[in-house]
């Protein structure tokens, strides 16, 4: 593997960026930090968190404190007692269960004019980035990648694929939903057809992706935007996402504020910040995903080279939640055959 | 009851409580009790089956290696013994990549097989799970059994030589009794470790057929938020662990060699070329199996160590502090527990002290989180809680090193101590510590290494500026930085083996 030149999450100097006036209005200094629950990757030095913190703090005379970990279980353990003001990084497929806790308030943010391939009507969760699930392949090992999901199922059985477990990983769950959207009642058969090609199933994305870059697998379940990392950070054009005719499942990450926040105004101004350019421009290279509201011409150059799926598939949060058991059962039964 | 015994009983009670109370907290917080699913029983069968085979193989393979290491003297022996411990402290994700690099489709094993015209083998499946578990745990088994070998007094070996013992006689009359005393405990610990396996079992098991109980717990917790089911599965795991502990510790028989003067004597019975050859092969194969995967993965990281960002070094420092603190605490507590466990009616202490390996880390972490929540902000307590969990989880390993040695000590020196009226601190200073310094050093080193490498419960408690080295490693891997993650893994191994070496070395020179 070639060495990636270090990509700093973002330049810390964001002061020149235009910040809408509404953030400035909320800048009354508050002693207590704004507590944001975020996934581990988000708050880490290599995620988008630190740059977003800097950008927000530059204009609010306040402080952001990230608390990282497994968002939803943690929130459910804490219930009303949670210290969170804002929760960021929750996936749409998890959103319904989060909503059912009754701990969230409406976001009140204008979500028209987003740059997402799907419509957004959710009033609790503000989308901040999205990506499409895809199988990455290495051009050196896969010369003619499948161009549809149907073709993937018919591919020779010596094609080696690694995926994530839908029971333990959000991307794995997205795959299970994606397959259900494509194959409907025949999803279990589709899994059974895919089974001989599945080298293994891992708990999370990192294990799978490591096996792919180490050459153990020809294809790996990841995102269309994974390609951007290889293009921009490694100048490697051999890792590509296979684009399927049936369309790709969309995963949207969201932010929401807690109804019981003791700093509702500050939490609101953070939510208002989410769809601004200052925040959104951090996403492409900070999170290696698509910003929810940023015109294509403002994306980093390498993003223009990404494959563009023609169709976007997504189940709205309530539907995804209702289907979860069905699609996981299809995965288990199909692979057990 | 002496003070030592009383402390030991108190510690054991705290440990038992630390296993049961968090479980109770999770159960108490549960909304409903839907009971177990049919698939849970399948997971249970798979978990027990693979753990049994993994533990048996780890021990069986470790015996010849430990014997070879115990009776041979060669240049670099100390380094070999030290390095052989590496897989045991390797983060799971790195170990999986290492095994795949060696046994995967383009690894040296399959390249060799294809070259001689054989079918390549697949690492994925139940056998892959066992392979990985043996890879992880054979180092521990080897180290603990080497300890047993070194505890055979030199005088007995000298006597054996003067009686003209063959290798076989030595095995039957000296080595087999030693193994009877040591192996059941080693088997038990490894069996218990393997019952809580999850990510490795899934990745190398090849799919949902390799579902373990811990994965079912994770699913219940993460996706279904079914705390009742998580608690039930956690309790099931503990009950099975306790049953296994009681059964296997019954099998242990005291070796009864009597005291010696700690002479290291040559092994006159093992000078034949066939035996030498056999030992060389055992050591050579063990090195290849245990070190190749580590070397292949970490080799890529060497070039990136110097350019690692500051966050990684801070993580390393945090891990180091936790490791040293955990080692000192665990060893002191384990000493008290070992004193109490080897007295009459102390059997439950050994069981309680061993059982924490069988506790589901997820249930333990969640339970502690629930217990801490009403009292304090869990984030503030992240590092103390990590330390606490590491101490509890480190105890079984420390006890495995200490209890056999303590049994010998009591049998060989108790009457003399009693006749000299030595007890309390005087006993500890004049008899206990000098006689036990090797196993104590080993126990301290082992728990330090474990604590440095443990991700444990930090994931539930951490905030970004409290990340330990293993957590930083996962963060790097999660953001595509594979090479830097490997460099961090290299750092982690160096750190773990470093503290291990220092503690062990220190105890030898003391």
C-alpha cells in the first residue's frame, strides 16, 4: 500500500469563512460547554469533529465538548438524565428508534435546497452528510466489475467479497436494506447466491476495509466516496466503487437537539450552523462523504472523478425500522443455507 | 485468620460483587423479559464448542514448546520467550489482519501449497476461529507452563540424573505431575477467554454461522436495546464459566516435589540428538506460527512510527500509566487472594478470581455505566473505570501465576515459618516476597501488558481527549489510515512487551 500523505482534518484557520449572522446572535458567552454526543470516528483527531468545533467556537464565544461512543445505546441508558445538548452522527436507519425515545426536539432548520439525491421532510433530524453504499474493488484484481446487483450475484464464485454484519454495523444494515429494496421477496435467495462469494463477514467497517486493502478480498462493502480518499489522499486511482444499475442505498447522518438541553439556544444555533457552508465544506475531506448542502462546484477536485449512481434508494426512518428484523433474518437465513 | 487471608477474602468478595452487581444493574434497568431466542442456543453451542477445542489445542501445542524452552539454553532465548508473548496482547483487528496475511489466499502458506501442487486452504470457518484463538492464547499457555517447568526443583532433576532416568522417566515422574498441577488452570483461563470472543470469531468464522454469545449480547444491546436478554446471556456466560472453573480446578493435583535450593541444573536426560532436534523443531514452529503474522503486519508500520501524530503518543502515555497502575494494584490484590485461596475453604476465591475473564466486557461496561450514572459524569471517570476493569480482568492471569507457586510455598515452608513464629509482615518480607518474586514479577508484567492493550470498557466512557492507545489505533483504522494504525500497533506491542520485560526483569534482579 502506498503511503498516504498526511491529510490534516482541516485547516484550523476558518475565521475568514462567512458565517451567517444568526450564529453571531447566539454568541452570548455561556460558561457551560455545549455537550455534543458523537460517534467515535467523528470526534477523533482524524474525523471532522475538531475542525467543526474550531469553526463554531470562532463565532459563538462558547465551547464545544464532544462525548464519543455508541450514540443510541448510551442515550437510552441515560434517558432524561442525559447531559447531551446535541447529538450528531446518528444514521437514518437508527433514527426512528432515537425518535421513539421522545428525547429530541424539532430542529426548526430550513432543509429545502439540499444537495442530496433524496427529499428530506424529517422535522427532528437535520441531515449533515450522506453517502451511498457501494462495493469497492481493486482494478488490478477485478478487471470487469459487475454493473448491477444482479450481475454481482451471477459473478463467478471465486470473486472474494467482504461485508459487514447487519447485526453489528450500520453499513451492514444498509446493505441488508439495499438488497431488500432491490430483490424484495427474493432477498433470502439473493443472499444465498451471494454466499459463496462472501469471504467473510466482519463486525465493523474497519476490519473489512483492512482486509480489502491488504489484498485478501477483491471487493468490499463500503461507500462510493471511499474512492475519493484514495484519489485525494493517496493519489491512487486503482480503488474504485462499482456502480450498479439498480441504484445505491443512501446513508444519511444527522444532527438533532435534545429537548431537555439546558442550553437550548446554543444547541439551536449549532443546528443552524450545520447546513452552512463553513460546516459543510469540512465534510468532504474531513469525513470522506458528501455534504448535505454544498454545490458540486465547491467540492474538492477529486470528487468529480467519483462514480455517479443514477438512482438513489432509501427507506424513510420509520420504514427502515419496520423492515430491520425482516432484512436481518434474510441475511441470516440466506447465508446459513 | 491472618491479615493476609482477611484482605484476600475481602478482595475476592469485591471481585465477585464487581461481576454480579453490574449484571444486576443491567437486568434491573431492563424494560421487559422476552427470554432467549432459539438462535441464542445455537450461539451458545458454537461458543462452548470452539472454546473447548481452542483451549485444548492451545495447551497441547504449548506443552512441547514450553518443555523445549525450559530445558534448552541458547543465545537469544530470553528474547524468544519475550516475543512469543506478542500475539496475546495484539489488538484483535491487527491479529486478524496478521493471520489473514499468513494464512489468507495470497499468504505464504497458500503460496507454498500451490507451489507443490496442492489445493489452497481457506482460513475461514470454524477451524479459522480455532486457529485464531490458538494464535492468541498459545503464548499465554506457553508462558504459564514454562513457569511450571522452572518450578521443578533442580535437586529432583539431579537425583533423576543420578538414577539414570531416561527422557520418558523424567516425563512420567517429574514433568507429568507438574503438568497435572498447572495445566487445568491454564486450560480453564483460555477456555474462558475464548467464550467471550466475538470480533475474531465472526471475522474468521466466515459469517453468521460463527455467531458467539458475546455477539448476541452486542446485538441485543446495540440494535434491540433488549437489556433483559443481554443480562440473561451475560448471566449464562458467567454460570457456564463458574461450572467450568469448578470442574477444571478439581482436576488439578498438587505436584508434591518438595522444596529445593533454586539451583538451575543442566538437563542430563535431554542431551540426545533426537530430543534436541525435537526441541528445535518445537521452538522453530512456534516462532513461525506466532511471530510471522505479527511481523508481517507490523513490518508495514515501522516506517510510520516517527511521523505518528501527537495524539497517538498521548494515547500511549495514558495507556502506559494505566498499565503500570493496573500491574501494581492487580499484583498486590492477587497476592492477598492467593494467600487466602490456598488456605482451607479458599477454593471459592480461586473460582471468583478466575471468573472475571468469563464476564461479558459489554455487560460489565454497561453495568458500571449504569451504576456510575446517578453519582457522577461517566466521562470524568473514564480512566479510573478503565483501571478498575483492567484490575478485575487482570486478576485471573495474575492468580494463575501465583496460586501454584503459593501452594508450593505453603507446603514447603509453612512448618518452618510456624516454628520460627514468622507471620504477618515479617513472613511476607522474609519468606513470601523472596520466594514469590518470580511469579509476582511475571504476574505484574502480564497484567501491565494486558492493561496497555485492552480496549475494554473505555469505548462507553471515553471522550476524545481521553483515548488510550488501542482506541487511537481503532480511530486511525476507521479513517483509512491503515499504515499509521499499524505503526500505532507496533508502538503498542513495544510498550506492552517493554513493561512486561521491565517487571519480569526487575523481579529477577530483586
